[in-house]
C-alpha cells in the first residue's frame, strides 16, 4: 500500500512539474520592442499601427509587413506570417505575438482591439433615429 | 416591460418553489412538495413566456428595447431574427434559463417516480433561480433610453413624424424610438448560429443535473443508489455537450475560416473542461455500480461538472480574459462579475461543505488495484481525463494567473495544450483499447495478452501505412499506434457484443468514435499542406496537385461577394466559392469554402483581392515656397494651417499654388487626426486629372526653412499600357482524412445514445 501511495505521489508531482514547466515556457510574456530585441523567446507587444507609414503584403511569401509603435513610442518593422488581419484598419490598438530577429519583429499572430460596439454608442444611437 | 415583470415573477415563483421543497425535505407537510412542484412549473412557464415576449420584440423590430436595438436590424431573415434572441449577453443567459426551466419539468417527473423530487428539485431549482436573477440584473427588456437618456429622452413638443413612446405623460416626457437597429454581428449571420448555441446551452443545462443529484444524494444520505438515477442524465449531458463542442469546431472550420476545427480558444476550452470532467464521471459512475468503489470520487466529479460550467461562464463572460482572446469579450460590468464569482463560491461551498460534513458517513469500498482489472483501467482513464481538464483549465486561466503574478494578463501559446495533452491522449487511447479486453475485478494476464495480439497487429499495420504516406514525428506515430489500437480493439469487442446483445455495445461504439476522431485530429491538423497563392484572373496556377483558376466574382446574399475558383486535380474538377465582404463595423470579413473529397478536404480561404492600380503614383517632397513638377503641373508649397476643434479633431491644411495658363490656382489638401484616426483628403487640380494628397507633414521647430511636405501625386494611367487583371490571393489547404473526425463524432453520439437507452431502462428495474 505504501509503495502505491509513493508511486501515486511521484506521478502527481511529476505531472504538476511537467504542467508548470510547460506553462512557464509557453506563457507569452507581455513586453515592449526594446526587451523583445534582447530575448529569443516568443513575446507579445502591444502598440498601434503607424498607418501613415508604408505597409505591404507580399503574396509570394504570404507576409504582411507594417510599422508598429509600442507603448514606449519605440517603432519597429513587424512582419506577420499571413494576411492583414480582420479588423486591422479599425483597430485602436494591436497586440503582436512573435520573436524579434534580423532587424524585424516576426509575428505569428496579431490580435486586434477594436473600438467596442458597446462604447461610444451615443453616436450610433443618433444614427439610427 | 411585460417581459421584465414576467421574469421577476418567475424568479419569485422559483425561489418559493425551492423553499417549499426545502420545507418538505425538512419533514414539513407533504403538501409543501406539491406546492413546490406547481411553483416550479409556474416559474418554468414564466421563462417560456418571457422568452416568447423577447423573441416577439425582435421579430417585430421593437427598437425601443435596448437589446433589440443593439443586436438586431430589419434586414435579417426570420431564422436569424430568432437567433438574435441569444446573440447578446442577456439573451444567452435567457437561452440558458429557458432550457434549464424546461429540463427541470422532465427532471421533476423523473425524480418524482424515483422518490427523489424534493431533494433534487431544491438544488436544481436554486440553479434555475440564479439564472432568473441573472436576467433581472442583465435585463433583456431594458429600454433603449435607459441607456441613452441624454440622446433619447425629450420633453415638450412631440415629433411630427417618427416613433415615440410616453415615459411620463404628466411631465410631458417622451422617448424617441430608433427606426433601425445596429444589426447582428456578421460572423454570427449564419445557419450554425441557429442550431449550435441551442445544443451547447442544453449541454450546459445538463451539467447541473449531476450536481443536483450528487447534492440530493448527500442530503438524503443516499451515497450509493443516486448514481443509478443520475447516470442516464450524465451520459446525456456528455453526449449533448460533446455534440455542441464539435459543432462549434465545425462552424469555426467551415465558416469562420480559423483554418482548423480547434484553436484552443478560451471559448472552446471553457466548454471542453466541463465535458472532460463529465466524461470522467460517466466512467467512475459505471465503476461504482459494478464494484461499489469511487463513492467519494463520484460526488466530487459530479459536482465539478457544474462548477466548471460556472467557472467557464465566469472566464468568458466577466471580461477577465481581456485582450488575450480573439473573441472580443464584452466587459459585462461589475454586477455580473461579482454575481458569477459569488455563485461559484456559493455552489462550491454548498456542495463541498455538504461533502465534508457527510464524509465520515460515506461507506468505504477499496478500489481493486490489480493491473489486470477493468476497474483499475477505468480509474486510470478517469484520472487522465481529469488531468487533461486541469491542464486545459489552467491554460485558459493563464490571463487570470499572470494578471496576479506578473501584473499584466497574458495568454499561453496554443502549444501548451498540445504539449500537455498529447502524452495523456496517448495514455487514454491505450486504456480505451486495453480496458475493453479486461474483465471486472481480476482478469487472467495470459488471456488478456492473447486478446491484445490481434488489435495490436492490425494497429501496427495501420501505423506502418501511415508512416508510408507521410507520418514522421515520433510522438505522432505513437499516438497513431495507440489510437488505431483502441480503434481495432473496440471494433473487435464491439462486434462480439453486438452478436450477443446490441444494447450493450454503446461503450464500444463511443470508443470507436473517439479513436477515429484521434486519428482524424492527427491527419488533418498535423499533416495538412498549406500554400498561399496569387491567382490572377483567368490564369491557371498549379499547387499541391491541383490546378486552380480564378474566374471572377459575383454578388451573393446580403452585400457579400463570392469569388469563383475552378479547381482540377486527381481526375476531378469542381468549383469553390469563398466569400469576402466589407462589414460596417468590422472591416473585411472572409469566409472560406470547403470541398469534401472523401479522403481529404480541399479548403480555400480568401485573403484579399488585389485590383491593380489604374493610376500612376509618385511621391514628391517640397520645402516651403519650393516648386516642383506634379504630373505636368507646376506646384508650389505655401505652408500649412493648423486648427483644432471637437468636430474635426486636429486639422492640417496644406496650401498648394498651381501655375496654370499664367494664372495661380490655390488648392488645399487636408490631413485630419481625430482621436488617432488619420484621414487624408486629396484635392484634384482643376481642369486636370491629377490629384494631390498629403503623405506626411514634417515640421522643423529649429529651422523652419527645413520643414517639408510630402505629397502623393496621382496621374491617370498610360493609355498604351496593357490592362492588368485582378489577383485573388488565397490560402489553399489540403486536410487529409478530416472526415474521420466527423465520422468519429457520429459514432460517439450513436454510442452515447445506445448507452443512455440502456441506463435509462435499468433505472426502471
């Protein structure tokens, strides 16, 4: 019986350590471009798209390239693996997830924060009268 | 107004019903049970009536109600109008309450026949009361001017035309009724919206039954036989919630264009967690009925099914996940946040409080720990399921955890879920196969190993075939081997059982389904092929063995555009038509098209349509008073004017002088910056086709002569150049054997149905 309890405890502890390690490893840290340049890990950076600067989609590589300014006003070129995301044009802020290397932030995913349909509704309600 | 009153009355009836049932439980007169029952029926009738009123408001476009204005519009067809009733937060609580109310009627009849009514219905009724209370807090019947008093409440003269309603006729106050609503989110304008949420909420509702039965069992001091009555409902919950989850996945895959059926998104995860717990409890319930063990485990798991539903609701509805999900979760407000939080604490405290006070009374039956017993396999399987649910729950809660530990909420990468669940998935697959070959209590090791031989050989052959056609990652190969072992073991056993008594084959069939799904997951998600292609109109492009030709687009329903692509390959030709459209609030929306080719899916997701510029663009940069050539015109930069107002925001107007036929013409190009939204307003040089627009204004504070203006100059195209064609950019994906997932789903549902029937019949004995 004791042996069984020992085995059970070992299995549970091993599972917990395994889970905790995977969690820490895959937790995508929130940071800025300055720090993103120094770490090799996948990070996420919040900021805004510099709409007035050049942005382009390279169909042959399926890469969308644009300039983004983080919350500390540092600008960086972001290369997204994929097309321009939905809602990108109207997003008030964006979050890019990826790694910084070779002079650009290579994003695998971009989340867009849109002006909520539920805020600033007073203009919407005026429109619908 | 009527609706809100009905909801309040239903809440009161439901609350008194709980009190009456509790009074009967506390040995007051038997008539309390009868009163409680009728009060419950009254409350259930109330929610049906309130839902009817709510739907009527939407169908008849009564935009004086905030919910109707906020989620509906006059251009929606009837089916979508009805689904609008649960598109918003308030409406989805109403759908949940609606199905809870109706399920409770069946449940009370069922429990009455099994002498469980008062105990069960006081717990279940309290859950129904909570949902009705939610509807009082998040009122779907709120008036639109409660939300916008400044814009819509007027006093004095009535409008000559336009709808209005009196608010206070004595004071002359009236509210203006909007003539149009904001409309339904375009992502939800789809037939899946009609069916998927209904199934999912019936699933959520079903999860409260095992909880109620567990609590009722403890209240009644019945630690054993409650399982018999609760089992069919628990299996029903597992079936219906499982169906809802897969359906959501199919919706995401087929219409929303997520590229796959599972994205480990918080919304998906939050229904997966209670489902895993529920499936685990189905197994431990089975075990308890056979051997008497797992008494405490069953109480805990049955209660967790519902507590996890509450936790999932909290995570996805309270706004705690914030920016970290692709779903934009509306911040529901402090009331909803604290109510959901309080209700988790309340039910956990009630359930586990009861559990620990009854702890010493519960009989203890030791678990059979022989490795060659089915009971032990079930124990391991249930543990693995719970373990997966814990990992998924932790991963989904990451924003909550990191918000506390790091101060900034951040999500985990989807790879977290794959890393943690894959080993457990392999383990479960092995148990699914081996468990079917084991007998209750103790099996003969030699006999078992003999039984394992045939399925193992078949699985090895299938795995070799998979390696030949392309599987190459070691963990995936092991997963394929384990899953196909589970598949063949269950097919072999299933046939043997089927020959004897088909009613007993439910378990095997459900396991065959799960094994097929596992194989489908690997083939379609791990070994898919994806290419981004530029399809120039009329030109053939060959990739991944298919020749694609974009032939043009045509208008589809409700302002959408379908892009026709002809595909040829493997001796077949077919047409796919992905859809794109511009949604008012949401930018460009894209929807893929899928062609099912039996052994694979051809999946084409649109990216964008690039129309070649029919004009030439050039950029020029000017200092103040500098002159340059712009499309053959002499233009001089004369500085800019800056102004600020609430109406236009920051406004920069650059003055340009054009010298034409000896005369100077002044044109102004504008740049507006309203709350960070930049807008450039170009100007056309009169008498020409040349247009100018600001590219950027670069002031220089120290030396004004160095300040510059960059202009974009557009000139008409060169008439001699060949006309360029549109280019459709698409993402083409081949998803091998994805049909295994759907086939497996049907097998799983079939297996569940057979088992429900069997367990239901047993409760009558």
